[in-house]
C-alpha cells in the first residue's frame, strides 16, 4: 500500500496579521516562513513521538507507527508558504476515519496472536497454515496445528475495516498557530 501524503498546515503572511507590516520591514519572507514551518513541524513531530511512547496492547509488540509518521514529516518553504507534509500510510484514515474495503475476492488478515503481529501471512510458512471457514458465523481465519495437533488461530480474515475519526492524531489548530507565531517571534529583532 503506497504512503499517502497528508498536508498538515499551510501558513501565509496574511494568516498572521499582527506580524504582516513589521515582518515586511524587519525579516525576509523566506526567513519568516522557515521559522513558522520549523516551529509547526517540530510541534507535530513531538506530538507524534509522544503518541508513540504510549503503552501498547499488553503482550503485543509495538509497531512504532507514530515514530515512523514523525520521521516522515517534511517541510517545504517558499517566500509565501510553509507546507508540512507527513508521508505515513493510513494517517488520513486515523485522522478522518472511514471504512476500507478489501479488493474483490480478497480479505484483510488481522493478527489474532501476538507472535504474528507485524507479520504478513505471505511471510509465514505456507505448509503450516490453512484457511478455516465458519459458514454459520460468517467468519474466516488463517490457522495452523501446533505440535500436539491443537488448532491455533493466527489471523482473522475480514472484508472491511472501519476506523473512527480521531481528532487527537495531530496537535490542535490553536497549538499549531501558536507554534508558528512563537517561532516567528523568535527571529524578530528585539527592541532595545
């Protein structure tokens, strides 16, 4: 699945009116945009890393998804804009929510055991796994038999996944604006 670029914030001089006239005389627009972009980008990276530091599901390995998202954050600067982009697969889905349907004839494999977390079924020994279908329940699984012949469910197979909107994926709009404002203030010449 390709990564989706999620534009986070677009800042323009007119977006921060209290600085507009003073900035045009005191600081070059590129410097202002660089500072604003850096301030916002730093806040986003810090926020994503804080999410990554949360404890995971007990007994399950952490995916470090939020650290990967933080590491993929990029900032592009011009004289009129600072654009912060996060290249992380699924980030928009976390932020806005939605339903993802599997391709026709396919299914998503959801790990049912910690030892197969972060492993694709195609990476597992194909001679050990098989599909188990419970028609009466409308459910399907990928399973294996352990050394004593007991059935072990490894993955649940589903046709779609539904994700709830999560407004805490990114810092609040007001904290992003404050980060940009404070970064711009830090490069303004100080009054004697």
